[in-house]
């Protein structure tokens, strides 16, 4: 049950993660987001291409689907296992993977920023303020959403490692499970940063798009 439960929780999360709101909204308007703007199906490109309401709807769902996936696994597994928390973490990981690598889109999805936000909200809500404040501060100062996302993701991984060292996760995860959770949290952050490789290149070359609420703005 230990290994099988983790795999099942991962697959449940993956199914929820594959529901890409930005892509669906774009298709309803006969627009393929993978072929316009940055080519990404996340909330930033959706907002730039389809407007603020569509972008906010995408952001909300990309966060919420991870919360829903985690809650669904808690609902099912909570009746049969003593410590359901580890399975909930695997559901969150699966959701991020489903968002980033949906099988029906040839495994090319989003960059996992909003789904990682949902991962944090669902599993480690006390850890939300630091990466959220880092993201907001950097975007406010630079108008680069990608830079804010990258450093925000990095701050989450660092925060989790420090928090575990300080014993802040004791009682929820113990021993090998704690190490397992830390690996997953670092993996989620590292994956999102890696998927920003094109943005990192544009940032270095000074060609990255700056954030704007106006769809037509690309500067």
C-alpha cells in the first residue's frame, strides 16, 4: 500500500493538473495559446493575449486544482491510512507534473508557477508569505513576472529546508518521510525554474517581456 498509494495519489494529482484553463479558454475563442505570445498556457501569457479576466480565471484554477487534488486524496486515503499527509504531498506533486507535462499536449504545458502556489496553499500554507512577498516585490520593482517566479520558487525551497532544520515540520512528517517531502518540495521548485530556461536567456539578453495589464503591450 505504501508504494502503490503514492503512485495512485500521484496519478490522481496528475489528472487534475492536466486541466489547463488558459488553453481551454483560448480554444473557446479559437486561439491556440501555444502559438501566440510566449507560447505558454499559463496565466501570464493568457492575460497578455486574452485579457485580464481570462488571465485571472486561469491563475485561480491553476492554483485551485492543486488544492482540489490534495483534498480529494485526503478524502479517499484518510479513511485507510494512518498518516495521509505524505499521500497528499504526492497528489500535489502529481498536479504540478500534470500541469507542466500534460500527455494530450505532447507533454508541453505550463511552467508550474500557479500550480506550485496551489501546492504551497494546500500543503504548507504557513510557508506562503515569504515566496509570495518575494514574488510581489520583484515584479513590482522590475515588472518581470518570470524573474519574480524564479526567485519566489527558489525562496520556497530554501524556506522549506530551513524550516525542516528548525523542526517546524516535526509532527507532520518524521524521519524518512520528512526527507522525502523536502526532496519533493525542492523538485517542484527546481522544475519550475528549469522550465523558465527560455525566460532566463531573454532576461540575460535584455529581451524579456515586462508585465502589463494591457493585452497589446509586449514591452
